[in-house]
C-alpha cells in the first residue's frame, strides 16, 4: 500500500491549472469567432422582388395623378342639377356585382 505524503503523488492541482489555461484559450477563440460573426452579420443588404418594384412604380404614377377629376365632377353636378343625368338601374347593379366579384378575387 502506497502512502501519499503532502500530495506528492497527486498531480490534481497541476492538472486543474492546465485545464483552466486550456479553457481560457478556448473561450478566447470562441469570443474571437463570435466577434467575427457579429462583424459579418452587420453587413445588411436589401433586394426588392419584381412585384415590389412594380408596386413602387405604380405608387409613383398614382402620386403624380390628381386625386380628383374636378372637371368630371363639375359635369356630373351640372347634369344632375339640370335633370339630364339618368341612372340605368341594370347597369348600376351589374357594375356593383362586378366590383364585389373583383374584391372577392383579391
């Protein structure tokens, strides 16, 4: 039976110190890698789909057009006031139905 005097045969403190140093080195490598990833992630980019480009063009065209056709409004007001404006109920109903159909497709 061997007797261990003053931990002479036990190299646990040395092994722990080596393990600690190894762990510190590994942590430093991980931190550096994470830092490099963070730097590469910061480079953002944006790409627009063809649909988004088309929508942007349509919005631009719509903003260039006047919101209200005042000339048409004035003509309709004048026709209604004079009694010249006649409503075709069948055509009105068909247009409403078409409008509803188009809304449900989208």
